[in-house]
C-alpha cells in the first residue's frame, strides 16, 4: 500500500495540476484579448498564434481618438461615486448593525433590492428627470445615479463587519471615557478597514463597468470607456483590434484593484474579541 507521505505528494500534484488547468481556462479570454490587440483587421479571424504583429490598433485608439478623455471621465465618475457611497454608506451600515427600530430588516432589504433591479426599468424616467433638472451629461448626475450600483453593496458588506464586532468593545471604550464619535473613528473604523476597503474596491469595479447609465444619461461632454468603445464599431465593419485595445486598457485598473482586493480579503481579522 502507498504510504501516507507518498499519497499526500500525489494529492498535491494532482490538485496543483487541476488548478493550473482551471487557471489557464479562466485566463485564456484575457490572453486572447491582449493577443488580438496586435492583429490587423485582415488577420483578425485567424485562430493561429503565428501572425504579423502590429501596433496600428494602439495608434488608432490612443493617438487618433479621445480615449484618454473617456478614461479620465470614468475615473472621475466611478471614484466620485465610491467616495459618496463611503461617506453615506458607512454610517448607514453602522445604524443597521447596531440600532433596533421598526422595519429595520425591511429597509435593509429594500436598499439591497436597488442593486438587483434592472437598470433599464428606471433609465427612461431618470432620463426625463435629468433633462428637466439639468443633470443630463454632468459628472454629478452620473455620480448620483451610480449610487444605485455602489451604495447597496457597500452598506451590506460593511454592515456584516460591524455586526461581527462585539458590542462589549464599544461599551468598554465608553467606560474609559471615550465619546461615541471617538469610539466610531478610533476603534470601529480601524477594525472594519479590511472590509471597507474590499467593499469600496468592489463598488468601484461595478461602477467602472457600468454601461446603461452612462449610455443614456451622458452625451458628448462626458463619455465613459464602456460607451467610448462603441466608436470602434464602424458602419461597414467592426474593428475588433481597436475594441480589444480599449477593453485591455480599461481592464488594467480592475486587474490592479482585484489584486488589492485579494490582499484585503485574505487578511485575518479577529472579530468579537470579547465574547459574551
């Protein structure tokens, strides 16, 4: 019979092999997207890895269009939306986690339902309202409507972190003479920092990928990268190489943020240091 040490080695080799296969399967679309950025339109439909690489797609996107303007617009809108969500969502999450009031769970579920509501159901009324109150094609208008995407997610994630912190920690700090706002800023916020950062980064990714809201509620002054990518669909053909360049560059912030999220998600944090 196979010894336990040899069996453990075999299991490790098999598991690593299966994980490698899965990683190749999961990352292959990203690899192929980067690959076709170097293909010309004539070679776009070939499936071989041997072709004549060209930088024409990068020149067409980065030098002949206003892609950097759209990229900056996306940073402003998505970053602004997350900042507003953090300022509003953290106190709301604390209130839902610590205070008991009538219909608290109903309110929390209603907030969460905004995240899953189809955007197409509310986009036409929002378009008419934005036209009347002057928010159409403005940064503030998009930041405001992006709260439907970012705020529910942040509230629910941060609420779970607040609930995992024992109430006795707050009570002990108050007995030591700390005011409630000192307890909130100096004790609770450092404890929920990993969850807050992860929720904020996830909210940023969802806002960054939004398409319906910026497509309908913005015009020529403000365009996100998701809407700007439509420019590479010509009337006679689709420039897949140029679209791949736009998608690859726009995916870079998400890849970087995903790595940051992974670091914060795997961090061990001891909640409930004082058990009742």
